[in-house]
């Protein structure tokens, strides 16, 4: 009796079947949409007197959790927090760190 041992090949079939990448991709889409909507909501609230605002910590947390692209897009689309140097420099810095982490994870995953 011959035993079948599937060979791990570096193809897109692996990504679709049994890979964490679709889950990670879905998570990133959702968290970026949340970060974008948080920027939009805070911008709307900033124009209303007495409205409860979203804290800057929460905006940064959404970016740190993977929503940096959505947060940067929200900053640019809604012209929100663009006068604060820590947002102008901090959000892209978070994005660069996340991209570096993503490249590292990709290389580790496909070198196995």
C-alpha cells in the first residue's frame, strides 16, 4: 500500500485552502473600514457644540490594530486631525511598521 504525502508547493492553492491569509485579509478590510468611519464620525461630531467626541487614543488604537490605511484615508478625505503633528507623522509611521511586519510574516510563512 502506497502512502500519499502531499507536497507543500508555493502556489495560490495553499492560500485559499487552509491558510490564515483570507482571515487576515478580511480582518484588515473590516478594521480599516472601522477606522475610516471613526474619523468620519469624529469629524462630524467636531462641528457640533457639546457633542461627545471620539478620543485620540481610540483613533490611534484603531490604527495600531491594523486600521492605519483607513485612518490615513479618513484624515485626508475628511481633512480631520491634519493639523496635529502626531497624527500627520504617527499614522504613516504606524503604517510603515505594519507593512514591515506584514512583509516579515509573509516571508516567514512562505519559507516554511
